[in-house]
C-alpha cells in the first residue's frame, strides 16, 4: 500500500483559470516534496498526445523522484481502453482507473460486461488492473454486477464513496458493498452546508477529517495495507471568491493536510 496524489488535487492549478498552469512535471515534483509515493494521472487529456520519448521522460522523472504512476480515464470502449493500456505499458503503470459512462456512451450492464470481457484479459496479460470508480451516474449495485460477471482479479472498484451521495446512496453502504472488490481508493472528504436563507444545501469538499467521510471505517472495511491498495488524495475544493491565488493556496494546503493526515495514520 502507498499514499499518493491525483491530478484532481491540482484541479484549479492546472485549469485555464491559472495564470501559468502547472505542468505534469510540476505536479510530480510537488507530490514528491509533499511526501506522496504515487501520482495518479487521472482525466488528464494531454497525456494521450505524448509520444514515446515524452512518455519515457515522464517515467524517468517519476522514477527519479521515487514515485509510482497510475492512470485514469473515462469509458470502456475498446479503443479507449487499448489507448490506456498502451500508456500503462509505456509508463510502467499497473493500475488504470476508468468509469463506465462518457458523454456519448452509456452502456447498460450487459454491454459493459461484454466490452470488459474483451478488454480485461489484455490488461491481465500486461499485469495491469482496471478499476471502475463509484459515482452517481451508475448505481453501485449495477457497477458490482458488472465486476462480478466479468469475474477477473484484474477488474475491480475504485472506491470514492462521496461521489455516490448524489444518487442518494449512503457512503457507509457503498463502502460495505464494494469493499471486497476495491483495487484503489480516492480519499476526499465532503460536507453539506446550508445556503443563504437556509434555502437548500451546498455539497462540496472540505479538509480531510472535517466532513462526513468515515475514513477510519472505510480503511477497516477495505484493509488497504493488508491487500496492497493505494490511497490517492483528491479534492472538491470550490473556487474562492477572492480569486486564483487564494484558491491555489487552499488547494495546496488541503493536499498537504491530507497527505500528512494519511502518513500520521500509519
């Protein structure tokens, strides 16, 4: 098991709101400086355009910094999964996270099983595990049906219990249901706050340990240390009214706090 950081922990600092967005190398160096052991390049479209030489540079930079790499994408069409399997081979990656749906493809259970039964054996042959993330667009029961029917040790669940709240699924239930199948954990805390005038709620991120995530309970259920499952820091940090500098500073502070909290839990 190792602790790491995702590109989602740099969401605003790599966005078009940043005066000078961080590069992938910047994120790798920052992760190492903060004490992370893994960096998950997740939903980071530029990586798909890197040629072999540039991918080799990323792999070498990560190695020199003492970091392992993971990848993340969306979708389960053959072309998409083959692209990320190729990238995984180039980057010495053994874990790829994906999600069932994309903007133009929402496979039902039967189609998802058929597609994954074709793709997962290729991942297995390469020593790469594919993890499907829990989130509100797909019921956790349906996600688990897909995983069980494909029935491969190289297909599992990327557990992010906060995502499923928007589907009115309780985080504790998502953790309990998915625990035997988890291959990767996204660690982000979350909370509800009342809107002005008590008209509804805002559901957003918060510093780890200050919200509704029962991290200790999740770890007890999944047993990541025993099973070699990495924990990857992410955030749902809202944009701050004060602007980019304040938002970027908070983003860094939340990441540092999360990594320090995880390392202290050892």
